[in-house]
């Protein structure tokens, strides 16, 4: 499977996000994890700016902003 989004890429959460994640719609965050096994992409771990947790989103619920961070920016 080819990832359409990359680690440490900034994304915006879209209105298609599930009901439990609707509070994040319109907010931006950074992909800090990608869940993939045996070629199947399960989701992206996104650290939403200003939040103290990482939430899992489907790729269709995320839109790249064009900004790319480096690993060193977080660890």
C-alpha cells in the first residue's frame, strides 16, 4: 500500500471525520503515526495542535496543508 500522507506532515481535519472526532473539524495537526500491516492502511495518528493526545483518523478525513515538519521538531 502506498501512503498518501507522510509522517510529520501537517493536515487539516475534514467534516467527514466520525462523530466522536467532530470537535477537531477544521483544526490542524501533525501525523505522528501510521497504522499499516500487510499492505493494509488502518489510519493515521494525528497530534492536533493544542491537544495533549493523539487521535486516529482515516486518510479520507485529513487534508494536507503543504507543511512538512521533521522528526526533530517533536522528539
